[in-house]
């Protein structure tokens, strides 16, 4: 009796094929633009790091710590 009161399930619609993915190839101008942006980012990154002058390799004998300053 359970099948008498159950509604029939409708048929599933047919599956549509997936659309073609967009082309992943870049033109020469677009590739040159991307390369230039990457090079600029790398240049800025290296530029910031090169301004840091602190290093654990500097010996304390080389530093001028015993010199009097204008404040003292």
C-alpha cells in the first residue's frame, strides 16, 4: 500500500554539455605586461630589503661606541 500513496518522481532533465573553457594562451603584449609587473614587484622587494643595514655578522670591535657624542 505504500506505493499507492507515493507520488511518481518526475524524469530528470537531460544533462547539457559543459561550455568550452576560455583560452589560456596569452598574446605577446599581455605576456610582456605581466612580466614587466612581476619584474617591478621583484625590484621593489629587493630594494626594501637592501636598505636594512643591520646584520648579526658585525663585530662589536668595529663599532664606534666609545666616541663622545654631542649630547653627552
